[in-house]
């Protein structure tokens, strides 16, 4: 198991095979006001990717997943 911190987007080199677990964190509880700030992804090997979402960055690799 490895913990990898990614700032701004998921790297292009990261690929998930059969399954991926996803958890998200926001800046608060109001979905209209509080933005997404962290996406946590775990693969079938137990590796965890923490993707810190930066304001104004589109995250194309994360969206493609």
C-alpha cells in the first residue's frame, strides 16, 4: 500500500484496472457555496491517491477517470 499526494490533478500516468473507490471532501456542507477540495481514490492494490483540488484548475485527468 502506498499513499500518494497529487496537487491540482491526478497524474496522466495513473491507471486503475478493475475498480476504484472514491471519497470526496468539500469546504463545507452547502453544495452551492462550498467547493470540492479533495478527492481520495483507492485502487484494487490498496494504493491511495489524495488529489488536492486547486481553485480554477479543471482537472482533466480526474474528469477522464
